[in-house]
C-alpha cells in the first residue's frame, strides 16, 4: 500500500507563536557560544543547554495542544447601541480550561474608527477559573462600528510557546447621539437649570407687548 505523506495541520502552525522568554534564552545561549571561543568548556555547556531548550519547547507545545480539556474560552459583552462622545464599557470574560495556571494575553479587535492597536492585556488565570476585564471606548462619530475576533494567547508554566484561540464572533454596534447628554439636558430643563450649560433666555423686541 502506498504510504500517506505526513502533513502538519495548518491550523496548528497558524496558532503557534514563540514567546519573548524563548528569544531571551536564545540570546543568552548565543552569548555563551561567543564566550566559548575564549574558553572551550563553555561550548559543551551551551550545547547541552540548547538541547535541553529544544526538548522543553517540544514539551511545552505538547502541553498546550494535547492536554485534555485544555483551551481558552472568551466572551465579549458590548452594548448594541453606543453613546456618542461618552465612555462606553466593553466587558471581556476569559475562562481557562487548562489544569494549570496560564498567563493569558488578551487582544480585542476593536473597530478601526478608534485606531487602537496595542500589544493586548496580560494577566494570569488559575486552573479551571474565569477572569474578567472591562475597558471603555469613546466614539467620536455616528455610524456602525464593527468588532472583530477576541484573540487569546495561552501559555503554560514553561512559557516558551503560545497557543492562540480566536473567540467572540465579529459583531456590529451602532453609535447614536449621546443618551446620557440628552438625559442630562432633560433634567436641567425640568429643574430650570439650563443656564449651567450656557442656555439662556433672550428677550426680543416687541414680545413684551404681546398677549397670551
């Protein structure tokens, strides 16, 4: 029978990332190899350390991908109607299904109108536990704002590799005139305090002689 060629799943490679810790360790090993040029015994130490790092990296990847029930589940709660010019809260919830504590990086794909591109928020979630975070967005123009996926990056206690999870399906939120400001103006009008926001009554010529 013809042998089926081995193929690496594309989803595996697409969601595999190397952590900054791994690159820092590799940089240290390079420095040791350079120093071994002046002192021979360092070369053997650096070689064994490189082999150990490779084994640890493979073990870390297997830990993230083969652990039973191991995954991250994320949820985004955003108001269906955003208030123009006001801070609108967006709530994120992340559940760690791994049997170990995971250092999770949360990166939410916010609408392009905000031009918000950062490295995400990092926090530690205990095993089989849930964590929450809330941030605010202040829209400056009306229209439809499209949210993308919620990108979650999980790491094991080794911290050499990262596994990405794409959660929270894309959704749209429409921006309407500020409801809070309208409520504030309505309150000031009913309490006869509109002068506090610069609204004043102006008399016009001839109006003092009019009858109701």
